[in-house]
C-alpha cells in the first residue's frame, strides 16, 4: 500500500514500492537495516525527490549545523513532488536554516547552564534530564539540541555516566529521571538495560521516563524482546513525538500498541510547525489518531527559538487558536497542553485561551467553549449566613 496522502484514512503503511522496490519484507522489518540504509546524502535524496533550490542548498549546508538523515520508513511518507509536504518540511533541510533571527539561540532552553555534571540537566526541583546519546534515527530540522546532536553541531556531548549516577545518588530530592539525547532507544537493549538498572537501584528515584521519536522514525526497533526488557523497570513511561497524522502508519501503530501492551503509558509531545500542523483540522485529526494508537496527547510545544528555524515557527496566537478549536469540541483526553519553554531556561509555561474574563474575591466570571458567560462564586461569597450556621450547630448537639 502506498504511503498515506490523506488525513482521514485509517490504515497507514509506509512500505511503499516507490523508493525501495527490491527490498524484501524481512529486510524492511529489520531496524538495523533501516539504520544502515538511511538517506544521508544529496545524491541519494535527489534520486528520490524533486528538490527545490532552497532544499538543495539546505542539504549542502546541513553538514555544518545538523546532520541530514532519514530512515527509509519515514522517507516513504514524503511526497517527492510536493515541496510543501508536511513530512518533507520536518526532515529535509532548507537554506533558511543558515539564517538566524536576532532572538534565536543555540541553547534556547538554557540546558547548558543547568548541567551540574556533563550530560545531566537539573532544571526542575525533583527531576532531571539525562542525555544518554547524541544520535537519532532521523534528524528533525527544528531540533532544540541541534548544537550537540548528530555529530556536526557546534558542541559535542560528553556524558559522564558514572559522575551522573553519583550525582543522582547524592541528590535525594530527585525522584524522576527522563532519558533523552539524541534518542535513548538507539542504544542496544543491553546498554539501555544497564542504565535503567542502575537508575532503579537508587532508592529515591521513583519514576523513569524515556523521550523518543524512534517508535515513529524506526518502529521496527520496538520488538517484543525490547518491550519485555523495558517491562522490568516499571513505573516506566514514554513520551513519543508525532507532529502529523500521516506519521501514524500501521507499523507505528503496531509499535505503540506493543509498548502499551507491556504496561508502558504513552504520551505525545508535538511541536507546532508552520506548514505541518498549524491548523485545527490537522491537529484534531492527529490527536484523534493518537488516541486510537493508545497515546495521550500531552504537550503541544511552541517551536523553541533555535537558530535557523524562523521558517518553521508560527505565532503564539496560532497555538491558542488551535487549543480553542479543540477544547470543548472533542474529547478532553485529546486536548494537549500548549506550552512555551521559556527562553533561557525558564521551564515550560502553559498557554491557554482566555477563559477567565474577570476574577475578584467574590466571583470568577468565565466563558465556555461556545462563548457563553458564567459566574462562579468564590468561597467567601458562598459562606452560609451566621443564623443558619447557629441552627446547624444546635441540631448537632451544640457543636
């Protein structure tokens, strides 16, 4: 079946005959074959896609900023003739990546300034981000860690695992560890098991999480054996990253269901991207299909102020408009929290439409999704009259 070209189709499959017609199913389903055969060069790309001049220049420039690599699975979702294809915009570089706006930064989330030991970010009181690798299956062009991932950025990631473990052992306030990178699921089963085992041996760490796009870029990686390994470390949660409904192929759905069947709760973190998912229609289709895949839409991120991403960034007003179009118009489980990761390391700030119109000591005036206005009295205004309180005390034996 060809790669999905519509939003509404329920059955997706990425193994189209167009780009790799000679590949047997056994090879296609091998995640290591997928990694070995990623599209990584201008020549390989031009053999499969009609590039625009902006894209061609972007690929040439990518070797000095963020590497270009796309797995065959994900590549088969690209429309080779449409430069506005939402999948294409996410992974094929453009010349605009070489232009930085004055407000853009190399480290927009301020991670480097919150890194007590190499590879460990401690920005929130009770949780840490553990960067366990600098490699991904494919490279998103809006990556917030472009400075350190892929091996061609301006910095190198040198995680000191033993120092990180010692830090976690001595900081008893840390109860939650998120593994990321790069993408932790590119590690071998045995290496990831070692890391998770070491974290589980620290008594005050209650909660383990993995942030990964591998189930989307490389669903073949999610084998039954891999899921059984993860199952040892519950409570273990996973945040995946899907931006467009076309990404939810049948292979991805199988991978996500397999993770869920092994007891791993799944949340999705989307990034709001111009020309990809910046409409209520696309976002509603995406969140509905995520729920069908047993994934709870969790965050919708405003695109970070990473250098060279202005062409992919929308206005904050657009994000509010999308949440307004979801809240009340579909299942509550389908509505993500729209957030801005405050520039410079301020952490995630929730952004919501203006549902509270007025608020004082007596009441809150609120509106619902239909625009209807309601008043809700505050506790002081709802206190019973003194004579009624006296009557109640008497009826209870004087107290």
